[in-house]
């Protein structure tokens, strides 16, 4: 009987994760997805109508002109959440005070570039160099793709970086990315737009942020690039190792940058 229960629980776990990945990749054209994250997704055919990219239409206003510093965990020990950051592009995390966007962003993770032999490119270092752990439930998100960017294509591929942080919950928390460009054939390339969303995190809970590029085969057998951006709550079933992803409802980010 115990084996039967374990088997049933494992099947439910895999079904939940499969549903999570399917909803995350599927997207609904020109309207928010109600299944996971409330993402708004558009689909365009690019690269000589052979490869398509799904990209998100929410722009991160003025992202390239905002300076950044490394993210620092809060000093307090209470009212904290745990966030696992998974990216092969960039992720910034900031508490939102008032109605304006942070004048300085805090970098949580930045993918680095690596050669064919796995050697890190010192000109494109991974951040953080050593991943941190805060004893979170096991990962449920799919693996992100290794990809060659559209610039300096001979200097290696971007690889996924995973790290974990403690985050304050007394203020809304903004997750942002600069996006990514993926090299194609000749002068063509794909792009994932820079964007930001805001979440209300809760004390004592665990979350997983997935930001970057994933690939899979499309319905016609060609390679498809999927732009991933969102945060889920990780819910552990008591007495088991099963982790169920739960959707979060994001809010729009502030559009005006704070003056100081």
C-alpha cells in the first residue's frame, strides 16, 4: 500500500510539473495567460520563416540606462522569503518603495559565457561565481538552453546559473531582466525583450524565478526558442519530497524612475 501511495504521489508530482512546463511554453497570443504567471505573450515568425521566437511585450522602461550593484540580502532575520534565481541571461531584484522604479538596480544573477571545453570566458564572467543555497525545496523549473548570442559569437555560449537568496517581504519585489539576443544564420538573430514585473512575496515561503532562453522542437520539426520570464511559489507536500508549483499574479512595474 505504501508503494502504491508513493507511486501515485510521484505521478501527481510529475503531472503538475509537466503542466507547469506546458503552460509556461504555450503562451496565448495577445492576452495574458491565466494558467501561470499572467504573462502576456506574442508570437512572430523570424529567421527566414523557419524558426520562431515567443517574446514578451512588457518592456522594461529605460533598463539600459539604470546602473546596478550586487544584490545584498536584508539584515533582518524576520519577514523573509526565499527566492531561487535561474537564468541564462540576467536577473535584477529590488524592493519597490513608493510609486517609482529603483534608480539603481540590484543584480541577483548574470549568466557567463563558456568555451567548448567548458572554460569560463573572463570577459563575460558569471555572477555570482559561486552559487548560494538557503535550503530551498527542490527545483521544478525546466533547464535553460546554452546559446550563442548575436554579438561576438566566437567567444562562447551563455550557460544557466542558479543561486538562492533571502528577500524581504514587507515591500513589493520587482524582478527585472535586460533580455537576451540569440545568434542565428548570417545577419539574423532572435531576441527576448527586457522587462520587469512586481510580485507580493510572503514571509516564510519559497519561490523560483525562471528568466532566460529555452529551446524545443516546434510542431513543424524546426527549432523553437522560448523566452522564459516568471516567478512561481514552491509548495512542499508535508511528509513527502513532492514540490508543487503554484502561480503568482504579477503587477505592472513602476514606469517612472526614482530621483535618488
